[in-house]
C-alpha cells in the first residue's frame, strides 16, 4: 500500500545567494530553476539567519537560531569545531522519528559527522564526516538506484548538498560562462579580476542548474513529483566582497523555491512576504502532519501556502559569531530598514580571509567605520549610505536597536553575557592547563 504522507526534499546549495535567473539575473543560464519556479512557488524576499555556511544550514534543519542550536561557526576542526548541541534535533532525526526513511545525498555542513544527525544512510559522498567528495552530476544515478530499492510504503526525507557555487568555481573542469554577458555587482569595481571571477561563478551556477535538472528528472521518472515537497534553497549570498559573510542583502538574501503539486500551493506563484529560512522546518513538519516540537522557534508559513490565515513577518533577524575569525554581529531587517550592530574590534567591513586578498574589488572602501549601521532599503537598496549618524533617522535607529536587543534577550543570545568562546578554544585551553606528564 502506498503511504499517504508526502516525501520531503531539502536541497541546499553553497553560496548562491539569489544569483539565478528567476530572481532577475539575465547573465546566468538556469532553465531548471525557471522550471522549478514555473511548477511551484518562488519566495521573492527570503533571507537566511546567518550569512555563513554551517550556521545558516543549522537553522534550516533545526528551526532555531544559531546561538540556540550551538552552530555559531563552522564545523571543521581548524575553523572552530562547532556542532549542534546534544539536545538539538536535526530535521533528519525528526522525520526519522516520525517513520520516514532519512537519506543524505551529497554533503551536509551543519554537524561534525552526518551519522550523528539522524540519517539512516548517505549516498554520493565519502561516507565520512560531512559525506563530501561527491560530484553533483553523478548524484542522479545514485539517487535513482536508491529510489528504486526503497520501501515504497514508507515516505522519505532526503537532504541534498553540493559544492557548486562555493568559491572553487572551476572545480571538476567547470568552465566560465559569459555567453549572455557578465554581471558585475553594483557594489564592486568593474575591473578585469571581478569580471573573471563572476564569469567563473556563472559557470558554476550553470553546472548547479544542470545537476538540479537531472535530479528533478529522476523524480519525474519515478512518478514522485506530485507527492513530494521539494525545497530548493541556498545557505547565504555569493562569495564576493560585501556579500557572503556580511549582513547586506547580497549576504543574507537567498533564493527559495518550493514545489508540492499535490498540496495545491500554486504553479508559477510568487510570494512577496518577508521570509526567514528558520521557518522552513516547522512548515514542512506541519505539512506532513508531524507535531512541531516546542524548542523550534521558527514559524510555519503553511497557512500562507494553503490559503489560510497567516500573519506575515514584520522583520527577520540574523547573526554571526565566528567564521574563520571572531566577528560577533547581529542584525534586524524590516521591509523598509536594516539595522546592523557590531560587537567587537575590527577595522574591516568584511572580515573573512577570502576577502582580504580582494580589497581592490570594493567600490566604496573596505574599512568598517561604525559599530552601528542603518539603511533605508527603499531609497538605498544597495546599502551604500549608512544613516546611523543622521538625526532624521535617530528614532528609527533607536526603535530597531531596541527591537534587536529584545530579540537577543528573548532568544538567550550568549553575546549579551560576554565574549563567546569557540569549542576549539575550549579544547585548547583544557589541553594547555592539563597536568604535564
């Protein structure tokens, strides 16, 4: 007997931002993204909880902010060794506990070891640590074999991850793509190096889109498209200065598609409400008839999709604590304004090490000149003019500062208690203080 609950797929890409054609970019070749947009729902104003890889992904799969779930930095040994707190439940475990088969295809980047997250199995990777090393263009054949052999009386939770659009854009022989021109971000200098990098990124986006199409085709061949909730999104913005790692919209704005034909959520529908990726998991759980656990702070937007009563978000929150350096920052964004607050000494606007060799790319300087920033997104969509010192915006600044402070208190942000240490530091301190032999 065929099961009655929908299957669930979450496909999370690496560092893609909104750099696909359904979001208005004409120089990238992404017909499969257009296919998904035409067959489902596109969220025009979706944002991540953190402009960094592991933290953002951890929010997607736990429905909790990064300072709540423990992943306040990267999970690698040399980059902080962060992991989900033992009490946290990954989406893979929540669905497995509800009777779903739980599969990882490709890599995940939100835990220290995929085997601790609740997956029953992993394909298209090394089988170790985060299950990396696979090739997106080979995923479809392995996925096809798994779908053929699965228990058809049991729904599945499938999580897909790939390296495409991470900064190694020419990996696997990927060629730059400038066939439709090259987009230069308005906040960067229009120079040879920037154009070269953007052409390489466009090639990686094209490869990503090809892989997406191959996976969608597998679902069509198995007759699973109608009864599967397919989520396609990314962790944060593209890896160029003033995007990834920052709280400007090019850093926290993400593409987000959802397709579920059997749910009648719409075809070619565009949702303009302000969305956060922390809300994805509770939405999926509710859609599958699974109780949303109390620790989840994300809010289901299923009513919005299904035509019920829904109160839109009036703001979204984002934060970062560690990446390859310590740079504790928090932000709140409404439909009109953005407020960013920096909490530690730093002279660089974008502190990531990958940006330090690309300072010449900045159009308006690379220095951080204030601990507070506020932007009028209607008048200044590229966030070029900081209004923190403008008396005309003093009341707006105070209101958003208060809003951010209240959120930090309500969510137990450890930054309010003092500097945050990484697991790496804690381990090194313990080793250093251990009795000498």
